[in-house]
């Protein structure tokens, strides 16, 4: 089992890599829904990094082992898929040995020029 310090270290490393590579959350579009399970498996590991123009609006605690049950504290992958919304972005924000926290991000509104 990973310690809290080890998890924090992994998150910080992921954040540095995500910032360096200018990563952003994986966006879910209407056309992704028929193959959502495959699409969502490619979410980036953002760690503590919060990309510009994206706002973290929700977090989901999800089983990553494949052995979790529907009544466990962590959502099963199938339960998580039911919560995914079109137009939002998703990224790993914390990763443990058997569970992950997945962040749901909304695009921040762009500020127009004031006349």
C-alpha cells in the first residue's frame, strides 16, 4: 500500500509533467458516447496541475483494480461512466495503488474585451 507521502509525490511528479507538456483534460463529446469506455481510459494524469481555462468542478473516487464492488466507497468503472458528461473534461488528479481520483473539469468562460 502506498503512503500518503508517496501518493503526494506521485501527484507532484505528474503535475510537473502535465504542465511541461501543456496537457489538458480529455474532453468527452457526443460522438464519444458509443465507445465511451475506451475513450475515457485515455485520460491524462494531471496530478495537482490545473490547466489554464479549465476549472475543477467535481471529483470522483474510482476503483482502478477492476475488483471493486458496486457498494464499495470507490465507484466501479461502470458506475463512473454513468457520471461522465458531454462537454466536460476528465483527468486523473490523484492515484493510489487500487483507487484513483478523477477530476471533472469545465471550461472557464472566456473573458471578452470590454468596450
